[in-house]
């Protein structure tokens, strides 16, 4: 599934709206159902309203009725990993963060592989809220 995710992320990157930074990012997630959802970063003149490609992809999956993310591919020029906010959102929608596969691809096509557990070893969850015991 990794190649399909990378291709979906690459295609989404082409549609990124990044007129201020020029930093174009595409992402694609595989949901528990096996469906793939892609997203791109969308900047805003009010920088705080900008949203990352990874969260767009996750939110598209959730809007389609998905509740579990099993893999992520992210494509950017330098091959940047997901930011902290995206990592926390991913943690919300995976059952086992240490197993969520993340493929990071740079503009030359070089790939690096991580798990969410490596990138976010101690996430905040419903357990801290007393909701999951």
C-alpha cells in the first residue's frame, strides 16, 4: 500500500495552496477500511489559519466515516516529517501509535520510514482525560 499512498500524496502536493511560503506538501492516509484519503497544505494570509496536508487527509477520512488511520505518506521538497499538531491528530485516530507506519518522501523521491511511536513517543490521549481506562 505504500506506493499507492506515496503516489496519492505526490498528486495532492501538486494541488497545495502555498502562495506565501512556497512550501508545498502532500499527504495521504490509509484508513482501517483500506481506503486512501489525500490532502495538501492550505495556507492563509493569517498564518495561524494555515492547515497542514496531514490533517487535511485525516479530516477527509473522518468526514467519510473512518475512525482509524493505519498508514501515512508525506511528500515535500526536503522530506519533512509531520509537525507536532499533526502527530497528535494521528495519535487520536490510531489504535497503536507504535505501529502506525509513516513514509516521508523528499523531492528527489528518497524515502524514510518511521512509526508514529518513534515520532511521538508519549502522546496525549483520552486516558489522561479519564475517558479510557
